[in-house]
């Protein structure tokens, strides 16, 4: 259903209003838009007349948003951002085939990014834009076609495709282990433990799996695995890390295992909103990443830059 024309102001009116609202100045907005002050004032006045709402309180040479204007400015700013983003995406890939993918930071940098060259070589017409998201979001409110999700297999409004399971292992630097000898799982209780903000009970679960009562364990808190791993390498404590993300560090000896692996109850999935399921670039990506994940779990080597394809 097409909205009535009176509810669809021109982008020039909206741009003038947004600039004035953001800068709090007609003069600054005019300079930003390469217009005269009177032109910006006329556009804002025309917008107010079209909407039938006062957006600014005018006090001598200054302007101040009304409550309605402030709320409207927030909505318009996001709408203009999305239009700008869509236009930029179209300009970068005028033939279509753009895929906006939300990724988990360390999974994206350690596992996905090194493999993307293979996908792009197989699908040269597709452009992938990566954005970081640490927790689930509403696909209806974000310009995202799909997301890498770690959890129990539920995302409202989206279909989930299983990618891989995860095993975590306690790891620390060799120097730390020299200073804090670990002879049994019980020894970890009194050691400095490193925690991930998105998994605050991970250590409790690990100790519980070993039959050890360890409620309320404390230690440094990190928002990403990458920083937790670096802290462990620096000798700040023991981190509970996914083994597939620290293979290189373990192989080089930067990190050493100080306990048994534990399989997480959660899994990695590709989350796709139902309405985007048939989008060709997304279909191609889903087929590729599921095959890549199977290869990875079966011990497949990471392809070199000249061995892709």
C-alpha cells in the first residue's frame, strides 16, 4: 500500500531539517548543504507546513527542536542513513549481488575472513559487506541479509542453518603456567581466570562438567575472544577459548592447554530472515559456508591465497 503523498516529504526538505536538527544552526546546515540560509529556512518551513507540526522553536537568531521535532529527527536521520547506504551499495555494485552479513568479531576475523577469497573467486559478481554484531538483533530494523549466530538454534523471524559445533579449552601462556602450576582441574579455581562478557557462566559450566563446585568464580572480563586470548598470551590469566580459533597460537606455543576440552551446548548457525531465503547471493553464500564449515570440522586445511578455487 502506497503512503499518501503528504506523508512522503521530498529528500531535500528532510535533508535540510536533519542538518539543522543535528547542528542546531540554520547557518551551519546551510554551509553543509551548500545552500543559503534563507533556502534552508524555507525548506524547513515547507516541511512543517506539509506535516502540520512545528519542528523548531525559533528564538531570535537560534533554533531549538520541539519534542515532536526531536523524535522526528531521530527517525529521519536513520532513514536518510539507510538511503545513503543503499545508494553507496548500488554504486559499488550496480549489477546487484550485494550481501550484507553480520558477523561475530573473532569468528569473522579468525575463521571467516581468511576463507572469503575462495567464495568471491567462485562468485565474482557478489559483493559482501561485513558488519560486527555481538548479539541477536531485529532483521526488520537493520539492513542485514544474514548473520552468523552462536546459540541454541533459535532466532525469531529467521531460518537457521547449522554450521559447526564448538569445543573450548582452558589455555594460558607457558610463562603463566610456570608461575601458576596446574596439576588438576581443581587447581584452576584459585588461578586468575579470564571471562567473556557474552558468556559470563562459561567457567562455571566447565567446572560443573568436571564435577567441581565453583560458583561465582571471578576474574578479568573481556568483550571479545581476541582480547581474552591476547591477555592469556600476555600472562594475565587462563582463558576458556574455542579450540578452532586458537590453533595457530597452540601450534606456535604462545598458548598451552591446561585442561580438557568441553563441547559447548551452543552451536554456530547462519541466520537468514525468511523473506530473504531465496535471494540468489544468499543462497550461494549459504551453500558455500555450510560446505566450508563441514570441511573445517573434518580437518580441512585453510586454503592459501593461490590455492583457492
